[in-house]
C-alpha cells in the first residue's frame, strides 16, 4: 500500500493524495493548483489513469481541494465522489463558478494574445466546462459525519467534522492488511476552536499514518486584538477618509463570518452606518446553504436563527447578483464596504473593483484570508508598488491591511493541540499543504514536541506504508 503525493506537497494548493492499495485505488481530494508558478500541473497529464480510480474522498469544497474534479471526470474517472451533503452543495457552486470563470478567461486571453501577437504558456481554453461539472456532480455520494462508508474491498472511510468550513471533514480510512489492518487519517484543512458559526474540529482519532496540513504551521495567529475590534478599526479609518473598503473574500465561510461580525458591529454601534455590498453570487448562494444546514452550525448561531436574528440579514447589507449591479458600484461616492471574490484575487469581481479603486489613497484593501505565493493577492499584500490587473499596470496607492485572525486554518499551537489528542503514537506523520518554510518549520516543531516520526513529502513522492 502506497501514498502518492500528487499535490499540496511543497506548496499549499492542489491537494491530491493517491492511495494505491492492491484492492482499491482512490484519491483523497482533487484540487486545483492556484500558485501561478505551478499552474502547469493543472495541464500536465494526471499521474494515474483517471479510469483506474474507484473513488475520490473529498475533505471539503474549497477550490484547492475539489477544483480539479471535473477535469478528472472529463478524462475518464467513473467512480464515486464521497463527501458530506453541505460539501456536495457548495462544491457544485464552486465548480460551476470555476468553469464559467475559466471559459471567460480563456476567451479574454485569446483576444488579448491575438491583439498582442503572442501566445500564453498554457492552452487558451478552459480546463473544463459547465457540462463537465454537471457530470461530476452526478458522481457525488453524500455521507454523514461519524458513520463509516465502504469505498472499496474491505476499505472503509469515516468523515469527522474539521471545523474549517461548513461540511469540511477529517477523513479516517481503515484498510485491511496481511498481518493487521492499517488506519490512515487525512486532516484536510483543520479549523479553529471557538469561532462563530461552526462547531469546533473533532478530536484526532488514533491512526497509523496521518497527513496533516501546515498552512500556518510556522506561526501563531495574531490574537492580540479580537477580530471585531480590528475590523471596526479598519472600517472607521476608511469611513473617515471617505473611501471604499475592499475585502477580497472566499465565498465559502469567510464571507459568512464577515457578515456575522458586521451585523454585530452595526448592532452594537461600533462602526458608522454605511452600505455593505456582498458582490458575489456564489457567496449569496452559499449563504443559502448555511440556512439549510443550521443543524451543523454551533449553538450560538443556531440560537440567533431561532430568535429571528439571522447573521445574514441586516439593514445595511445588499446582495449584488447581476454583472450590471456590480458595475454600478463603480459609481459609489459615499463610503462603503464591498466584499467580493475571489479570496486570493485570482479571478472574479474583486479584480474589477481593484482595477477601479487600488489607485486611490482613500481606498483600503483589507485581506482577511491566506494569500498563496504568486497570487495577485499575495503580490499586493507584500507591498508591490505596481500590479497588473486585466492587462493593465496599476499603481498601488490604496492602504493595504491584513487581519490574520480571520483565518479558517489552525495555527502551529492549534495544530499541535489537535494532533496531541491522539491516544497513541502514530507510525508516521506527513506534513503537507504549506509553503516549504512553513511545512519544514512545523515538522521540526512536531518532532521536538512529540518525538514522533515526521516527514515532509515533496511533490511526486511515493511512500510505502509498512
């Protein structure tokens, strides 16, 4: 039995782990690579024939974990995709949005490259289209938390709550062996404790081998000021300048958490009254999914809904749906808050708002999520004086701010706390899903604190499970 590390190894995005067992070939996650320097991996032939895979186990619906699924189906995958019900609903939206964005981007690049007389590094076509997404969704098989499901001959998978986004999962896989069964645990992305909306992550269960993420494995979140206080500071400062506060946001979880805090800040009088625009059709639809799965939210959020005080409805909030409504925001003259995707500024409506506002000193661009190396968001966050947006060079005059505490990923201490809950030492731990420095730092920290065997696989590595 082997694990092939086909993504999120030596980098953050493109999570893909191939479990190569004698009686079962399955994939844990099938994500899209989002770092610019590594995007060729999305176009390379998949390392294993998709038709030979019997199943995909999906931890959650973020694009870097599910975004390659339609390509896999397009190239011959005919198995089942196991995930929770909220993950299936959210993944459908995420993948449809990805297909549409890729189609639009490909058409835009064809025109631009023809005008400029050049070719880009990748084919000027989408990786997949809407029809491929619909074929993919038809292969989803939903599961409940903590109820084992058979995914192959003698192989069972059990999904546990990861507390990262709605429906996110830790996945435990039990496999038969010649001498004794083997148990694997894949962390997906591990959330934080005591956050609004979601339950805390389930404790780690015993396992022989564990894959653990390390997005924030080399640092602790800055919790010196509570998130609502930091958010209120940036809103008040932008309002005083008479500007626009732009928040690049993931449509899933982050947008909903922002709305939760904004409703509370307005209700408490902590920020001046101003319009809030959620300019993301997908975020609007995801918010509807949250309403349908209130039973999976934490007790505080459930109480708000029962009392008729939905965190997703308050007088200042306006849901923007159509492109014309989005374009109309260019005419805003009063201070306002615009929340738009994508979270790393790699596409979506936020790029148009950045094009319109990043050159104004009254603007604040507030990052509230992790920005992968090479993404437009990271380039802006790192202080680039100029950025290229839709083929135009823009001078950055806006205030660039970051609130790290919004992260949906556990930090170094929280990751240690989670894995330290194991009832016995594992035979091996694989640290993935982090930039090289973060993964290496966290691996060293784990070895020091636990004495357990810890490795950091590189892209393409194959590990035989003894």
